[in-house]
């Protein structure tokens, strides 16, 4: 067989394979971009909702509260901001039915308030119509409760302030843990480190268990509406859980939306108390083509491409940490050399 004939056979055999591989690569890239778009939309919506969910309270008007974390949650305003931002980022802001359908893929929204939490999820409604037998509603506020074998009961908050029934003394007490420890018979209040560990663990466990129940109930709705995706609790790191209960805020979940041959399963957490942070800039070194992230207060002369709220977000987008301290040291040395 001649070399020309071999070449033709090679092309006939391998070209379809190369073509299929190219299409597959393109599909994977598109799916990845779509998944990132959904995740960005969810994160932005949660941040917007967290930013508007509170009315600032004057502490002197709130008898008994001295915590900067005590603010009132406006869950309806938060939900409105969340819905508007999600719809805008998904291009369905002028399509009410599409906005309503969007919530079919949002099994739960959680408002973490100072002394309890709310859940926004689909619940059974006695309407007499199958297609309207489920509707989204807010739950009543659910306290962060804890009880021990001695009959004591404690309602935790997002800091050391508690509401508790002291079984030994036979009375209700409230205040900060360290203030109550000396006069209370509740064992948990006697050790600050143990109290803090139990408080955080109990709050996280309460919310986790409730979320699991809500998402399981969402599956019942999904089956009746032709959604084949099995909604499950996403894997949330312990770090994210503990960060989420540092301040009042909001958590939202999105699952089941197709992105190529994959299904979206993501969550986002946003704080409700504004804290001034230095922005993190993602820039590229034009000399090397390497992407770095650095604080906005550092100016290494790179071409800025993106702005993030945390270094972790920048790293997830492929930016390496830039050593600004070394940069400033070098500038200082050069300045001294010029002066000499």
C-alpha cells in the first residue's frame, strides 16, 4: 500500500475521533463556564441579600443587649433582593413564570438570625390542586436550643449571650456566659472553652438536621413535578459552617440545573453584618504571564484583571499569592540606593 493510501486511511479512521474529542472538549468547557455562571449568580444574590437583610439597631434602645451582633433580620427584604439578583444574572428578570420555576431548583434558603434561624422552603399546602399543592413559605423562627441530662435548657445566640432554664435554681436566667457562670448551677457555663465548643457545634447541628429534612421533602415535590434529580445535602466544610455562624447572615442552595451532562449542586453563604475589608486584586505580570493576587493597598505594577473579596476566591480562580512585603522591601532598598 502506498504512502498516499496509508495517509487517506489514517485520516478516515482518526479524523472522526479527533472531531468527537474536540466537540467533547468544547462541551466540557461550556459546561464549566455555565456552572461558574450559576455559582457566581448564587454568590452575588446571597451577598446582596445579606447586605440588605438588617435594620441597624441603636443599642441603647435594646434593653439587655450589648452585642454588636444583635440586629433585626428583615427576611422578606432579603428574599426580594436575592430573587431580583438571581433573576437578573440568569436573564429571566422579565419572565415571572421562569423566576417561579427557578425556585424549583433552590431547595432551601436559610436566614441565620442572632437568636435563631428561619428556613424558606416548599411546604405542603391544602389547595385541592395537585399542581399547587406545594408552595414556598418561611418557617417560624427556630431557636438554637440545647438541653443536658440535669434538666437544664439553653437557647444559644451567635455570641456568648444565652437564655437558659437553670434546673438547680428553678428559674430562667439570661445574660453573657461569663457573667452568669458564678451564680448558675449549669455545668456548661462554668468553662468558657467548653461552652464555646458546644455552642458552635449545637448551632451547626440544628441547622444541618433541619436542612436535611427540608431537602428530603423537596424531593417529594420534585418527583411530582417531573424533576428526576435527587436533591441531597451538599458537602459543606466545617470551616464554612463555623464561618457562617460568626455573624447573622444567609445561606442558599441551588441543585439540579443542567450544565452539559452534569448537574449543579452548590451553595453560597453571605454575612449580614458589614465589615470593612481590603479588596483583593487579581492581576497579571506582563513580563512572565503569571497571574497573582494581592491586597489593593499593594501596587506591584501588574495589569489588574479581577477584584475579589478574599484571597481564597482569587486562588480558586488561578491566581498565585504575591509577596507584597518583599516588593515593598525591594522598593525601600532601591530608594535608599538612590538617596546615597
